[in-house]
C-alpha cells in the first residue's frame, strides 16, 4: 500500500501551468458570503414593480443575514446558502390621493432546501389604512413575482458566475463545460436519503433494553480531513445530501436527514475525538445513545473507531446498517476517502 504522496496519482502534480488541485480531486471551498450580499443588494436596488394600479418600487435591502459557499470535490460543485432577507418598498396608487406609502418584504428562508417558487414571502405596509392595504394587496399580487425572479438570478449567478474557475481542466483539456454541478439538496423525488427504520418499539414510559456496539473503519485521508467531514456544515451537507443543522461546539446541537437524526455534542477534539448524544426520531421519546468516535491517523490511512452505547436492542442491526450506509459509505463516495492504492 502506498503512503501519502508516494505513487498516489491524487498527489502527483501534472505538467500544467497552475499545478494545483490536479484532476479536481481535493476538497476546495470558496466563501460566497460577501459576494452574495453584494449581489442581492444590487438585484433589489430601485427595482420597479409592474402594475396597472400603482407605482411601486423595491427601494433597497435593509437586512441580509446568513451565509453561502461553493465547494468542489472530485469535479462536482456543491452549493450551500441560507439567507434571511428584509427589503424596503414604497408606492402610491395611480388613482389615489398621491400619498406615498412604505413597507417591507421579508424572505426568512432562502436556502438550497427550498425552491424559489416555494419561498415564504411576507409583505407588510407601515400605514394600514384603506389605500395602504390596497397597495399591500397589489404587492402581494405582483411584487412577489419580482422578488422570486430576482432571487432566481442570484442563485443562477452563484452557480455559474461565482463558481467560475473552481473546476480546473484536467491535463490535455481546455475547458470543463461538462462537469456536473450539484446542490446539497438533491431532488427528493429521485433520491431518498432517510435512514431505514424498524417500525416497532415506539412505546414510551417503558424500561428500554439497550445494547452497545463498536465499528472500525479505514479511510484514505488524514485524521483532520475526517474530523472536518464530520463537523463542517458544508461537508456534512455534501455526504448526507440534504439540509443540515450543525453547531460543532460543546453543547451544540445537530439535525440530519430531515430531523430523523438529532442530538448534541459533548466533546470535540479536532482530529482526535468526537463524543455526542445521538438518537433516531423513532426511538422512545427522550431516549439518547452516546456515540464516541475516536480518530487515529496511521502511516498510510486513518482508522476510525465508533462506539455507541444505549442503542435500543430492537434497533441494533438497523443502527449498524445505517452507520455503514449513510455515514461511512456515503462519506467515502462523496470525498474519495475509500480509494486505496496498492
């Protein structure tokens, strides 16, 4: 078995001008936050709303809170974004008193989890008299379409404009137009990443018979790379293929696979150890197991030892299978951690 950097083609620099990230193998990431904030502000600066009944304008962005990133792994682009927006608008009725009204538009859940057409767009007006309420109704009817259209431009720009240069051509290639791009929220109608559950043993208020088990896995990566894959939201999003809630600090909580898996972190030692309280949604209410993951970097690979204490006996086999399928196999596929060279 080859050691890192000895004979492994992922670590051999080909003859190319940039000599970086050969074959797009390594995980690279760009912070899209600043670019996104500027782009969103630009898209909603003095935007006219088409209406036969009123003169309406979205004036500016009052608040844009959140984060965004673009990541490249093995020639695939993965996008993560989550924003909370507040926009200002103003307008007056064409056949009214010529009085101007002001209001706000809130978009609390712009993320890769939600299609633009499904966004919750909330519209309010400062003065809710007869004219103000009529303007609010017009904004509901026509303003929402403009908001969705502009946000679609932002998402398209994130995937096409911002990500330019992240996919490098391989040796002998001049462009990478055919590279596949992905978002972390796959089409749920095509891919079901929910864990397999045993439908029994949902009773509460009973003494639970539990078991303990251990698993050992080998990964072709460094200990820190494995730790990052378990604790960085972009990487967890990539291998779970769905929306993730993750706060990797002591006491921080997490939710994966649509909330089917949840818990909190008890201990985090970068590159060494992860301890967390962990449960399936179907387990008896309030019951958590303790998962300890020890990460040991060897000469030519990283060994991971998982011990899980407090698994309901009826769920033991299913839990083992789900760790293998939805964590280890998925991580190896997403990041290339399972490829060993001899």
